[in-house]
C-alpha cells in the first residue's frame, strides 16, 4: 500500500507502456467506446471502469478496487451512458457507447455524494493517520469539495483497539465493503461482514461473539488489513510515518495516479 | 500579482475586512500572518475592522468577514450573527469553522456528563460545582460548524489553511474571481 | 428443552440449510424472545455459515432483535392512513399507561411500544402488531384493555379473538374477484395446452405485472424459460412476491386470504411454463397470521394432486414453499427479495444479470406479484382472447385497488383498466377530495385537476394503493410521513439513498418545526435530482417522488411553514443550550438564544 512518489510514477510509466503494447493484440478495432469524447478500447467482459482504468483514464470511484468484483454502493462512479445515469463499475463496456464522465453535471452530483459521506461519519482529517493517503479525501480534493455542505450527523460509532496490531475506527467507514471482499476472497477468513440497515444501522460486523477483532484470527498480514481506502483499518504503531508533503496524494492528485492493479 | 491587483481595476476604496476566532485555536489567524511580506501588498488593498489584529470590539459594515473556529457556546453564536449581519461576504476559514474540527470530537459525549465530570466528580479537578456566573457564555449541547447557523459564502479548508492558500483565496476574491485552490493548496489537514 | 436443544431442533427442521436462515431466526426468536450473541453463534455453527453473515441478517430486519425487546412487543402501524385515524394519540395513551417511552423496553423487561411501517390494514386501522400478530381497529377502549392484558401477562394467544379479525372489505368485484374457477380448473387447462401454448396465451393476453413496474409477464416467463440453469444445481424457480410493503396497499392480503388457491395455481402455471419444480411464496412478516391457513391450503392442494409429483396424473412436478419476511420494505424489490430468500440481508443486487437468468440460488427465476399470478389463471381457463377484451389496448384485464383514507367505504375495488380516478372516488364515497396518492409513497400524488386521468399503464400505473385525502388534510404532513417511511426503509447500501433519505427527512422535520426557509426547499429539489439518477434501486430512485409532487402541486402547504426568506439555522438554537441551563440552573436572558437573528 505504501508507495513513494517515484514508485508511483514508475508504475504509471510501466502501465502506460504496457497499455500501449497490449492494445493491438487484445482489443479488436470495434471494441471501443467513447468516454468524454476519448476512444477507450476494451476487452469483452470488461466494465466501463475497468476499461477506462486500464487505459489510464480516471473515473472517480471509492468502493471499486481493481482486484475485486464490483460492489456498486458508493455511486461516485456514476456516469451517463448514452444519456442515462449508471454506475460505471458495474456496466459492461460495449462498442460505440457514448459515456459522459467528468462533466460539470456529474461532478456536481459526485461532490454531493462525497459531502454525504463526510457528514454521515466523523471525518476529522487533521487527527486521522490516513490523511494524505486517503481515497475519500483525495477524491474530495479532486472534485473541489470545499465544505461538507449538509448538517453534520456526528454519529456515535465504535473504535476497536482490541487487536494487538490493528486499530479499527469506524467513525470513518464509508461502507465500501472492500474489507469484506478481501477477508472473504483473499484471506479466506470472512472476518468482516456488512450488516444493519439504513443510515444508523448499517455497519461492518466483526465475526466474533464479542464483536471484537481480537477474538478473531485476523492478522496484520491479511489482505484485509491493507485494503481500507479510508482511515478505519489502521496498523498500530505506524502512525504518521510519511511526512506531510510526501504522502500519496500530496505528490499528485488521485486522477493522475490511475492504477489498474495493486502495487 | 501586481498586475492583477491593479489600482485601475479596483476603486480606490479599500476592502473592509473583519476576522474572528470562535471555537478555534488561532491557528488560522497565525497562518494568515504567515503570508509574510505579502501582507504589505494586502494592506494596500484592505483595511481591518473587528479582528484580533485590531482593537475594534464590534463589527461594523464590512465587505468581507473571515471566521475561524466553530460554534461551541452562546457567545460564538452572537459573534457569528454580528458578522453575518455586517459582512457582505462571509468565509468559513479552517477545519473547525467548516466541520466543527477538534472541538466537535466532544459531540459523542453528553454535555451534562462532561460538565459533571469536569466540575464535580473527576478527582484532581476543582469541585466548585458547575459555574453559573451570568457573565459566562453557556456551552451548546453540541459543537456545530458555522454553516449550520448562518449562510456561508465561501469555505477555505485546512487545519490551518496554508498561507499560500489564504493568499490565493484572497487575491482571487479581490480580483473578482471565484476562489479556487487546486492540488497542493486544498487540504483538510 | 435447553436453548441449545431448541435451536438444534429448529435448524434440523430446516435441514441445516442456510438459505432457510430467515425462517430459522424467526422460529428461534418466537421461542427465545430474542437472538442473543450466543444464539447467533449456535445457529451459525449449525448451518456452517460465518458468524458475521448470520449476524448481518439478524441485524438487517426490523422484526429480528439482537437485543431483548420485552415479552410483549407492540408495534403501531404508522402509515399516513393510521395517522389520520388517530394512531399517534392512541400510542401516546398506551405509553402513558405503561409508563414507557416509545422505543424503550420497560424496566421489568415486560413490554416495548414502537412504530412500524404500514402493516397493510389501512382499511381497518389504526392497526398494531403484538408479537407480530396483526390487530385491527384500535380504539381508546382497546388500548386500555390491552394494557390490562399485558400487565397481567395474559398470553397473546388468549386475547379476545375479535381483535385479530381482519376483514376483506371487498366492495367491487370484477373478472378476477368474481371468478368461478374451482381449484385445479385453470391448472388442468394449462396442462392440457402444454407449456408453449400456455406461454403464447399469456403473451397474447398482453398480461403485465401488477407489482408496480408493469413488465410484460409473457416476456418475463419466456426469458426465464429459455435461460439455461447454472452449474450443478441447475433448476428454474417461480417466486411469488407477497411482500406488499408499499404503504396503502393491501390487495394481496385479500387475495391470499380468500383466493389463495388462485395464487398457488398461478404459481403452478408459471412453473409449468418456465420449467420450474419449485415455487417460493415470499410473505411479508406483517402477514404472519396468514401462515397457518396458507400452509393448510398447500396441504389440501397436495392431497388433491394439485401439487407434488404427477400433478393431475401428468408428469408435471411442482411444489410450493412459504418464506416469511421480517419487516423490510426493500424486500419487495425482486432482487432484494431473492437475497432474503437465500437467508441474507435484503440488499438489491447489481443488475444485470436479472433474476430471469440469475435469480434464486443463481438460477433462472421469475418473480411475479400475487395479483399477476392470480390473473394468469383467468387466462389459462378462459383464453387470451376473452381476457384481452377487458381493460384497454395497452392495459388488458383488471386491477385491484386498495382504497383507504378519507372515504365512506374503504376496502378493495376491482375495475377493468381504464377507470378514472373520479369514478373510484365516487364509488368509495369520497367527498371534498383534495388529492389521491396512487401506488403508495413511491407512486404519484394526483390533485383535483387530474381526477379524469385513468388507472392504466399508459396513464397512471399502480401497484394498487389508492389513498384519499380530503380538503382538511395537510399535504405537507402527508409527504413528511412518507419521508420518514423511506428513511426508515432505506436498506443503506448505496450512498445517495442511505444518506439522502435521512437528509430529506431532517429537512421535512425542520420545515415542520417552522424553521425552514426557501434554501431548504431548494435542497429538497437538489436531493431529488441526485437520488433519482444515482440510487442503486427503485427505492432511492422514487423516495423523493412524494416531496417533488407535493412541492409542485401543494407548494403553499410548505410555504405557510417557512420561518422566513432568510437562511435558517439547522437546529433549534435555544434548545441547544438546554443541557447547560439544566446543569447551571440559569435562566437569565443570556442563558437563552433567539432562534431568529436580531435585525
Ligand atoms: C422498493 C421496491 C419495493 C417493491 N415492492 C413490491 C411488492 O411489495 N410487491 C410486488 O409485487 N412488487 C414489488 N416491487 C416490484 C418488484 O421488484 C417486481 O417488479 C415485481 O414483483 C414483479 O412482479 P410483476 O411483474 O408481477 O409485477 C417493488 C419494487 C421496488 C423497487
Ligand atoms: S478517513 Fe480520510 S476523509 Fe476521513 S478523516 Fe481520515 S483522512 Fe479524512
Ligand atoms: S472498514 Fe474500510 S474497507 Fe471496510 S467497509 Fe469500511 S471503509 Fe470500506
Ligand atoms: S436505493 Fe436505497 S434501498 Fe435501494 S439499494 Fe440504495 S440504499 Fe438500498
Ligand atoms: S465505484 Fe462504482 S459504485 Fe462505488
Ligand atoms: S482553528 Fe483553524 S483549523 Fe481549527
């Protein structure tokens, strides 16, 4: 997860090279759609998000991750496909689609969605270890979110410090369920699960009777330990390791760090 | 910058600015002073009304009001309203004004419990009972950002916003542009 | 029997099948009162599911409790029609008599009183559920008696039987409710024709879904029939959607009460057409009281060779299982319903793929409304030509309306499609009508100038709700009740609906407190635009419909309440000093804040 500046750009360059090299071989000429007027080639079976990401074009997203199947919950990736709204992380790419992405209309909606996520949780970035490396924050910067706009909910959500190596601060959870997918699909442990209903009820459950992480076989080496896009699942004793100015999104905006595989 | 902030573009009248710190830490004001020698340029264009930088006690008619800090008590609400009444443009400066910031982390506690603990039960603290001097402003049940009470025209995030961001923001505003910060200047921390 | 043995027995009865989790949780809770952490662990182990998944399901549904909720749990149906019949005062009186705050369990663990979404008794409210048994027509006297019975800990089963009576209130019959079919008649006709010809009849009859979306039933069945089963458990399924959660709708309740055979027969016909051996009826938890009667109707059909192997001595095999829901409106949405059938939280799936190709257990599944399936029997028995003579060109057949609110005769009205709103109002004895909410909160609010519009897919489509509001009603309060409904029922999966429904509810409450401003009205419009386009399912997409309609058609009802034209604080400033006043004992002028800024 931790990537320094130079690694990012090296990866970006490598990706560009690979995309260029791959393109003729893997995509047929007619497997192309339009994203904000740009030609995006795709392989059959790819979603709009996958194809755009592989191509190096940024579509805002939070709950989608290249290593996992789409969850489709955050709706940051909302685009207009042939004039109709839809989630680009779940819609299959098809030849000739006309997709709008970074229009003022869509970015306005995305900014409102971000504001919703900010007010429903407790996001005090100055005291959050994820600050500077946080996808929610970086996406909000990208979309020029200047304020939370809505009235704050200030919910009372738990912190779980029971585990020796990992801290869970659910005040920052955005319900993306990536931890659920990582623990289930990669770690084979099913430690996290999304439950509850509605605004107040919805939350991540921990698979133990006490509800505490310490009472599970969770390990700091689990994929789920490093998947959280925000500051919920944090390694202990590693706080604020990277100085301000050097953190992931200090170096370049999130839209300039499009990666289609995890580092 | 001089080309932008050009006397021919602006009427000779200086922009009247008021600033205040509500439930904040003065960090934003300090950052404002950090714009260093640029403040000299700014001083040619603006003059201060009520502000910790002046001794004026009440805000008069102003062009611009800069608010640091959120709303923690009744006094904060009065000051904020005074600013809103007198300032044509009101700006929330810094995390605390924008989302309550650090002071708002008390919001998951019941104020009654907090007061009781601080003034009555907690060993090592004064046990004189909760002070009821009418001179003291009463705390609000919860800490609130300022946009929950008055209309805010612009937001300048950061904890504190970097001096460069403040400079960019003010010069944009003075030049009649919608302020934009962009990568590197827009920060929530 | 120890708790462990009891849990074991329940799980065993359901073949340790995780897909039966909802039933396992309900039956366990019926015996133990609530679902404790150790109960959930035991169930998880018995069905070999991760514990968090079991807890996730238990935590999702309103009628499951992961905390003790009292030996008597009273839930007041809180639809706008219950409100109009005075449920608020009755509930308050009940709480007062019991020394209770709504939502809290009494200290002795005896009782809790709370509200719940519409229980489908709008024609005979105010209604309550007591330990999930429906009781209708609450009165102040009944409240008093009920409190007495609760205090004396009389088992609910021994309460006065007439409290539990639910009337059909059928006021107008047409082709469906006046049918003269005997059990087996329609199914025999379908078997006679064979699946392909039967499908052709459905298509030619131009039958469309009665559950709201109005999708062509023929097309749905055909796609399902043509879809290959997936994997080693390849099969096709028929699901009957009896979730009937849309406030103001109660026609499926009546069909299941008095025409259950028709519904089961429709499911069987669908099974024949799509090639399914199994049908699942998803019955909303509020209709728990119907379960035993429905089970016995199934048993009768099995005995009559109308279900099971070799139906009517052919080689057609089909049987039906009933799944009970547990208080979640979202489970009416077909993919959420399927998740629930599989024992999971009712979260709408990503579509495509649609249920017709990847539904229950990932197999091709047709999900149809109760009324749609019942109507298919008429087509089987009388043919498409006869059927299509009724109704209009684009909307053949009839529609059953659930009429409630300000009228003399609330109840069930069946009309051929094409009937005008005005006609229905006349028939039900509605005078001085101001507006009708058609198809429930997610439908449309029709104002006086539009009463000549028609109930039909080409004009006003409806799932059946028809709530009447006379001139004395405040349409803002109607919309606010609906806003609360959606905030309560949002499944919480996607951002726009999870947060948006609560923001809308809060804004409506703010306006109701007379603290609103035109800024707040602009916010409502903005949220409507966002949620309509960006939500994951129909709930979020339509959650602002009642706000949007009433803002357009009854704007003054909002404007009367606005505090001023200026921006207004989000919260009550003076009340925000209450705790400090309490702690300091101060009440001087400086200990208060005026809610309006001094000029
Ligand atoms: C939030 C929501 C709730 C719904 N509730 C119901 C319901 O209670 N009953 C129903 O038949 N259909 C309901 N539907 C529609 C179903 O998704 C589905 O379209 C219907 O069951 C299909 O049956 P039909 O084709 O016979 O109408 C609901 C849809 C949504 C989005
Ligand atoms: S999770 Fe991200 S947005 Fe939230 S407080 Fe931490 S850095 Fe800020
Ligand atoms: S804990 Fe992190 S990864 Fe898990 S749902 Fe919340 S935000 Fe997503
Ligand atoms: S729109 Fe609402 S009900 Fe539907 S998936 Fe989203 S949160 Fe759930
Ligand atoms: S990225 Fe598509 S919905 Fe979250
Ligand atoms: S006082 Fe400036 S950020 Fe808190």
